[in-house]
C-alpha cells in the first residue's frame, strides 16, 4: 500500500483506482467518503479542490476494507444470521429469527488479535428478535493484507464452534404447577404473565394446575402432565428455604434431581432448577417475584432452556457476575412486548 499526497493541480486519471483516506467535499456539492475508490467521475470533482488530497494505492495483496469486512462477515454468519451491506466500511450482522445468541468469546479475541481486523459482538446468551444487530465487522485501516485476512479465516475454519451462533427457540409444551396461589386478581395476573412469556417463545401452555401443598399430589400432577406430553415443567409457590417444602420433596417422587438451590442474583435469588434425567426434562422454579416481573433470574435462565440448552449448576453459579439485575440490566432480558426490531445502520 502506497500513500500519496496530491497537491492541487496534480489530480489526473492516474488516481483512478486509488482510495481516499479522508472525506472530501467538492465545490459542486456532495461528499466523497473515506474509503471511496476513485472513479473517472471522481477525478473531475477532485480537480476542483484547492487543497491536498490524501490517497493510497493498493498493492496486489491488499484487500479493500469493505471487501475484507464483507468477506469476514460471510464467514461469521450462519443459520438465522444475515450480513448487511457495508456502511462506512462496517458490515453489521443481524438475526432473522428469534433465538438465543451465542458468542465464542475466546475465538472473537483471537480474531481481534489480528490487527487491523475488528469483530465486535453482543454479550453471550442474550435473547434476540429478528432485525437485531448482534455483531459488526470493521477493518480499522483502508485495506488489510490478504495474509492477515487469511489467518482470520483459518482461525474460524479450525474452531470447533463459530464465533457467532443463533440458537432458535424450540417449541415446548409447558406444564405449570402452582401451590399456595391466592385466588382472584393475583392468580389472573400470574396466568396472563406466564402465558405471554411462553407464547413469546413460540411454545404453548399445556395446562396450569393449582394444587394443595402436598408432595404426593404435586408429584402425581407432574407425572400426569409429563405423560400427556409436557417437556418443560414450571413450578410456582412454596418455600425454597424449607427442606420439607412439598414441591421440593416431590422432586424425589418424579425422579428429579435438584441442579441448584438458589441463584447468586437479585431479584429472583430464591430461584431453583431441577432436572429429570431419565427423560431429560427441566423443572424450572419461579421465585415469587418471578411470577409477575420479567427482570428476574428465571427470565435469564428460561431463554437458555427454550433454546434447548442443558443448564448446569456452573451456569447458575456464573450468574453472580452481572447478577445485580436493576433497570440498567434490562437489555439482558427478553422483551416480551416485541417480536422484531428495526435497527438502522449508523451513518
């Protein structure tokens, strides 16, 4: 790559194919943006300037920033992802369906060690809707050596998992078991909330059972719902701090293990997660505050489950970092009011 400073009066056809390194506003109006490959019509505009113009002439092994960003973005996108056309030499990547975005952070770091390449993403495990920009690719210079781009391509090709992956939400038949739920408006509010949430994932409520606080009754009801086709069980009510809580005791009766009691986050720290290994079925508890609010631990874990991920004790333990779930953390939760988003590219 050769850098040239062109004085007024030196503009000519020899600049065709060179690349502008700064924006230029010709006297006739309009703008020639940084990164513009100079064409014949641009020479006439540049000839009207009364100041220096800086350009670079690319060598055979140089790849223009737009081409390089597009080439790298096409390696990053997979099912459910789409690369937009370059804007200001940046290629944004959006999702085309609802799902859980997964980011291979170590791979992203390795790619970004290859300056001047820049791959920037959302944080891992965030629920997204169609139109959401989840990543961008940009080359920090006018061009990048093809060998550097090749190194990035090799890193991606040799990795066991891609830098970016959309895991779509899977249809579930959800059984809801509730103990100690008051009648009236509180029950109506709870049902409306849980139905809205499950419908947002493209799943359905198989049934909601309000039960007496009796472990045998709870176990029998869950068994019947699973037999009828439920592949996810939500339980609400009860007291996690009581080892004799009927719902917790019922876990033994249905062959379930408790993956984790409590979560290092707030609100929703009384959340717990169970699992029936014989049929690989999760049992997800709704802490009392989770029944009505979307900003709780349960609403962080539910997208993982709905995307078909196996949630482990280590996953729950890892919620502590960033687990202060105040309003500033709203971006981490599903927006149950929205099925898509229109995010414009920055100019």
